[in-house]
C-alpha cells in the first residue's frame, strides 16, 4: 500500500506538467490560426476544445446570430467592431504574450452550445480566464459582457477585456484609414473654393453692403429679445384657451409666454424700429416740406399707437404695471 501511495504522489507532478504542456500546445494551435484569421470562426467542437479546462490562456468568445432570418440587428451592428478588435489585438500581439484568443460562434454553427448555455438572446460575449499558470483564477466560469446599452465600440470592449488581463500587453485598436472620407472632404473643399472664386464678383457687393448686415443684425436682435430662445428651452404652447371658449394670445406673468405672443411682440418691435429709422434717416431727406410733415405725422402716429399697444401688453403680463397710453389701456 505504501508503495502504490508513493508511486501516485510521485506521478502527480508529471500529470500537472503534462496538463500545462497540453494547454500550451492548445494555445499555440489556436494562436497560429488567429494569426491567419482573427477572430477564429468556431463550431460546437472547437468551441469546446478552446474553452475546455485546464487552460493557461484566456478566451474571448462572441456568440452571435448574424443571419437575417434571426432579426438580430445588434449582432450585425457589433460584428464589424468585434472583428476590428480581434484583428488589432492579434496583429499587436503576434508572439501571444497576452495569452488571449478571440473567437466567434454563430448560432448556425453552434446550436448545441447555445442550448447547453441556455441562451435565448444574442449577442453574448463571454470571457474565460486561465485555470492554471501564473494568471490562473479560482473561478472557472466565464465572465459575461453587458450589452444592455446597445451596440458597443471596439475601444469599449477592449477596455473591458484589458481590466481582466492585468500585467499583460493590451494592444490598441487601429482603425483603417477612411480614404473615401478624406477624398470627399477634399473634393468638397475644392468645390467650395472654386464656387467662391467664380461667384465672388457677384457675392462681394452683397457681403460688403452695410445695410444688409444692419438688417441681419436687427432681425436677430428682435428675434432673441422677443423670447425666441425661451420658447425653444421651455417648449411653450403656441396659444392657449382663455377658459371661456376663446383663445388667449398672451400668457399672464413675466415668466410665461406663448409662441404666437413671441411673434406678435417681434412684429411690434420690428415696426417700432422701422418707424424710428425712417424718422431719423429717411424723412430728413424728403425735399417737399408738406410731404415731409405728413411723413413725420404718419410715422409718429405709428410709434404712438405701437407703444400704446406695447404698454397694454405689459399690463396683461403684470396687472400692477402703472403706465398706459390711449387708445389702449
């Protein structure tokens, strides 16, 4: 009995060494496949071989369903990012120093695996950690990546995998150069330059006209002082009922307003501005005294009426406003 016990104890290190050697050989086999095509396309058989224990390497496997009949849009959206990550990692770690293998198992090729894992949805990303060797962990089960936030980028998944691979290389994701984008941007830029060069003699008088810039500035000032941005921020209604079957165009209180109210106020400000500018610039240039006097009366009357209406609106917004002018009160 003592002889057989001693024989068993003496053979244990040989068994451990044999398991490590078999695991290393298995990693070299799959790593060589990954160098030619990463991620490795898996089936039920080689999925079991890749993820079986003991293993002195890590495995990242994406279980997906890419065929259109399964209707997995998330699978199709994430697949290019997954392939980019696997290729970038494998090219950046040709010697296999990170001891990580990327694989993809489609539902068509791995129905048995999906059934054994009890999976009802896809995609599912599983990360298997080493069970033997210097980076071994006690937990042999896989870690599952969370796809609840929708399609993930290659950089996000790489960061998640890197957290589970301490003290090992973490190759960066290298996206291919989008030459078509640069060509399109260059072509568009040259097209704009060519258009400006040809059309500049016609555009220059408009761009250099002071009245055009004054009109644009005035329109923007009137637009924003009337409360246009307030409407977009607060999402105010256009009009509201007055409680008696009618329509209320002005909201009570200085912190409330309607969409139509903003347009009315902007139109009033615009008319007051135009009348003031006409009195200051246009009327003095009228040569006929009677016509000039008539213009002063007309524009003065417009200013008086609009200002009277504006004060009445202030009284609607705040009943305690003390000022008013006839005919509006």
